[in-house]
C-alpha cells in the first residue's frame, strides 16, 4: 500500500512540473521573432471590409487598378455544410480588406471553392458595393 502512495506522489509531482509555464526568456524570443511580421503588416494599409466592393458580373471598372492577389473561399465549412452566398461574399470582403484591397473582381465558382481577384484602385477612389 505504501508503494502505491509513493508512486502516486511521484506521478503527481512529475505531472505538476510538466504543466509549469514558460519562463520570461522564452517570451523575449517570441517577441523578437514577431517583430519582422509586424513591420510587414504596418506597410499594408488595413481597410474596413464593409468598404470592399464585390463585382459579381464582368464589367469595366471606373478607375485604374493594381492586382494584389487571389482570394479563395471554400463553399463548405469544416463540418461539410454548404455556406450561404452572403457568407462567402463577406468572407471575400474580409480577406480582401486584410490584403489591402478595394474590390474583388473575376469571381470563379467551381464545385468546392469560390476564387476572386483582389484589386486596389490606384487613385484611392472608393467604390460602392454592387
């Protein structure tokens, strides 16, 4: 019986020592590693997702623009349930705003994803949502 109590005490001690938090030197290393990413994010001007336009139809744009990249959103969530079209458009806007874009054009839909081209207007002119 004493052996059982002794083993329980040892395992409890090992368990509690394994659950201890990291020291301050680990926190300083994490802070130093995060500095370059913060500098890159400061260069991109974050925008409000509500001001990003989503052009569902191909049409001429009123202002010259620069292509920033592609935004891809899955039509299905992690549970396998199909997402609503409004949710997909809101997710596109949020992704484009995080990239610093003003609009999403050339929406392509396939069986599993929706892909759009994120653009930024060169003159900084904001457009209405269509």
